């Protein structure tokens, strides 16, 4: 079965953020990921990661003013300077939180351009920004990811479907830009997940997979997804990356980890 990483932004929230690393280790995870931890300071996060003995496999680049509703900057015309600063900060964190063998992936969010921005303008900004970011990532030995996100949870988000993301990655043409395939979002937007995996995993452009239950984003073995089947499918397709458990536990995180112990 694939290797699983706990998403510390959504899991173990019964504890302060910096205590979640040890909790994930004690629960049986070998790796973690998180969305945003910049407010905690790089050194404190590094200390918590080192003390846990876990590997960090993914973090998000800063995504703009989250409280004001921003969900990324890459596809926002006119925000190029803010985007480049965000990427630079994320690459610094990835370099500092990795090791000699590997660095965590950096998820770069596209954002919600707004109805007043044409698709062509948003797409042009997106491609230009990602081209720049991929070149910066290559220089640092880091790989970026882009993730299609469903429009029910994030109305107006620019990147919504697997084919759209894969076309962007193919056009940029960098080994340092991959697709982040979240099966929760993919089920909501596209469905037919077995076929989606068979279509996209073999091409080598999927750098990270995530799971959560559909429709409520709880434990991944509840709701519409057949977790065991999908994980066996990933094995059969030769997927060698991590699978991020990016879900909101129904109750105490440890009480809902039967799926991890079973797999």
C-alpha cells in the first residue's frame, strides 16, 4: 500500500500546531504535510519536525490574504510581485525543512481571479508565473505542485480539473512542476476515479496524491470513496509517491485512524 502522510493543518487539531508532529508520529505516520505554518516561524517548525523524526513531504506557498478570501496568487493578473515573493519564501522553507536526499513539495495555489478577469488573462498570468516559479524551484532542487480544487468548497477557483492541470504542466515542461491529485476534489468535479487514476498516474506528471471522504471531507474510508480499492489501484499503477491524508476528523483524530491501521 502507498505511504501515508498526515496533514497537520486539518488533523490532530485537538493540540497546538507544533505538538501535532509528535502526535502524528505516535499515531503511526511516517510523514506529515501542512498547508500554512509561516506564523509559527521556521526554526520552531524545524525543531518540532526534527524532534518527531518525521519527514515533511509537502507544504503550501503563501496564498495571499486568506482572511480576505484570497486562495492563491498564481492566476491573478497584476499580483506577480506578490506571487514571486510568496514562492521565494516557500522555497526557503522547503530547503530548510528538507534534507540532503529530498525536499518537501511546494503546493502553489492558483487563486480566484474573479468574474471581471477574463480566462485568457488569468491563464496568461498563470503560465508566466508558473514558468518563473518552476525555474526558481529547479535552482533550489525543489518541486512545485498545482492542485485542481472543487468549486463547491472554493467557488471561483481557477484550476478545477485534472486535464487542465496536466495541460499546464505539459506546457511549462519542467520536471520541477507536477500535479497534486486530490481524490476528494477529483471525485466531486469529475468522478470515475479509477479511470482518472489510470489516465493520469502513468504519465509521470502526478507528484502527490491526497485523500478524504466524500462528501463531508471526513475520514477517507467513509462516504463515496472505496479507499482500499483506490490504494490498490495506485499500487498496480506503480505510484511511488506519498498519499496525504488531508481530511477533517469527525471526532478526536486518533479515534478515526482505523483505516490507517488496516492499510
